[in-house]
C-alpha cells in the first residue's frame, strides 16, 4: 500500500491536527495514535474524534494506526521532496525516511 501526498498538504494536516488537541488531556492527544484511511483520492488522518483530510494518490486499504509523534517530528524537520510517500508493508509504516511499527484494521 502506498500514498503520495504533496509535502505542503501533508505538513498542513499535521499542523491542523496538532491544533485540535483539547486543552484538557493535551499530552494524551499529542502522544496518542493517529490513523490514516484513504478513499476517492482523499487521505483521512484521525486522532480520536479529530480528523483532517488532504488529496492523496495511491492504493490504501483499511485504517493504519501508528504513534502521532512520528508525524509531528516532520514539523521540526520537513521532508525535502515535493511529494511525501507513505507506505505500509509487513507491519511497518514508512513516511519519507522514517519507519515505525503500524497496525492495520480492515473495514
């Protein structure tokens, strides 16, 4: 499975999700799990009830979850390419050059 997202869109999704952290339980939210789904050229990034969307091309099945701090790390060191590639293979989520264990749920 692979998604391609324009880097500015990818970074904006992360910024907006981070802003959606409730003032109560903020640390729990920011250290929680984010999930990615894909439908009709749209990627949906969610943490609990908070979600953001952006255009994404590729093939993605189900809902893949992994720690949100992995995404927020890209705000400090943004990807250098015009397009961010996200893959999920053999239980690993790979975003740009970062790889982390992920979990998939098929709907």
